[in-house]
C-alpha cells in the first residue's frame, strides 16, 4: 500500500491556525495528523511539502524506514522545523497503517496499558485572561481566578496548570518575557512578579480546595537564577510540578536539586539525542514529550529512554482535538505515564472541525478503540473557517 498524495490543510483557530496533514494511499486509505506552526516554528508547512516528495510511492507500512530516510536526507539540519515536518508525516503514516490493519494506533505501539488517562486542565485561567475574545468568561482579577479553581473542582478534574500573571493597571496580565511579552531579554525576575505569582496561585488554591493538584508552567521566562528565586518564593505552596524550559541540562539539574517541587521539562526537545543529556544530569522528575513535533513512534523511543533513567513522561498537548487523540494513544501505550495535558477551554467552533471529540469522564480521558487515531478532521468545516494566516505566538494581534 503506497503513498499516492500528501497535502496540508489549514483553518482558523482564533488567535492561531490549526494545521493538518492528509496522506492518501493508493487503495484510498487516508491517514491524518495535526501539526503546529504557531509555537515558534513558522515554515513547517513548507518543510512538509518539500519532504513529502520523497515519501510518495513509499509503503505506508514502512513508516520507520521512511522516517530514517528523511532523517538521513536532512541530517545537517535535522532538528527544529525539519524535525516537526518529519513528525507530522510519521503521524499521518501511523494513522493510515492502523486504518489499513483495522486497529487503533495504540496497537501499533505495543498495545494499551490503560483504558483511562489522567488529565490536567491546562492553561487554566490563562486563555480566559490572555484571549478573552475567544475564551469566556473573561478573567480580569483574582476573584475570577478563584472562581475558575472552583469550576475545575466542580467539573470533576483533579489537576490544573496555570502560568505567570501579575496585576497591571487594575487587571491581570500575562508575564511572558521568554516570548517577548513584555520584551525583557535579560529575563530578570523582580519582586512584583514574585508577589503577583504567589497571589495568583493562592487564589487558585482558595477556589480549587486542598484536593486539586496544581501545576505551574514557567516556560522560558527566566534564567537559572530567576527560576531559583521563583521556587523560593512559592516554596510554601504544594505543587504537583513546576515546568521549566532551559537550554542547559546542568542548569536545570541544579534547579531540580534545589527545588521544593518536582520539576518537569522537555517539551521543546527533539529525539533521544536531545533528551539524553538531561536524563544523564537527572535534570527532570517528569519528561514532557511533544509527540506532535517528534512523531508518536519516535516519542515512544524517548519514553523508553526516560524509563531507563527512572523518569516518567507526560505528552505536551495544547493543540486541536486530533492532537489530543494522537497523544491519547501514546499515553495509553507507554508504561511510564505521569499525566496528560489537555485544554478544556475551547473555541466555539472546535466541535465542528473533527468527526469525534475526546470523551472525558471524572477528569480522565477514555481511550478510543476506533481504527487509527479515532477521529478525523472535517474538511467541509475546515473550508468554512479559512485560516487567518498568522503564526500564533509570533504574530497574533487581538
């Protein structure tokens, strides 16, 4: 069963766009994957279209050989946008192969270890503060944060993750210098940030109560010294983990050894070679793997490497519903799963774009047993919501 065609499709996702790969085999089987261009990686579409020329005519069944050939062809610059393009193609091949065999994708990964996947509500308050045009009700103050904590508990979720917010001109604003908002390239952390962050987390705890796990995502918003200042400032709070991105395995290892909270990291790393120095340094308690960027098959290798270092894993998942299904198959198959990320605040038209939505019961995702990933993009709905043409974090303007 050979690949006949590969194309990319795109649609409006509010403050960003959603992006999809459609792979068609000679017998008509279609494999889908979702990818992203908005998280600091413009140009993935062009890379997919260029690499796809080497995939046409190849067997859908030979996805590992296809990936190995694409890696060899791009070896001088195999990471970054190129790696994301290879991951998107691999994921579409997996979907097509599973459908051809009439099995769910987790069967290709060794079978499922679990039927339900524990979830945390990601970007909790974040979307309603940063993007109130698309995510309602808008949150402008700590009372709104407290109410959202209560909403998480009332809806049956057991964990939530939020970001850094500080008061400014009477309302809460996101503090993201790592993403140039505000533009502070020195990434210093001052007392106002520490005070605002602590108050934000306290408001969540007041609303959610003592039994809901809280996670904090610090992204790339500080350097080693700044992260340590933040950790000291929130040492009195009981956090599930603090998520930190660092280019230095040694620096992150130093942070972890001084942290009162577990440390997670890795969502922007590619392949086992980039993860390995962090594992050697014992720099993280939980390895976050972006299966959308790496490809689910390659992500399983990273998870195996993590297990060899006694580290559990968690998928990075803040995209559309197809990505949630893709990550669910990964989370179902790996033995060393910690928890899975998911966005519960959704766009008004998200439900139109996919043939099936994630099934969530008591804060857990029910693993789909349907062939392939278990859902497909709705091409008619995609055409009804043409892309904005922006690049998410890089160029979105309200």
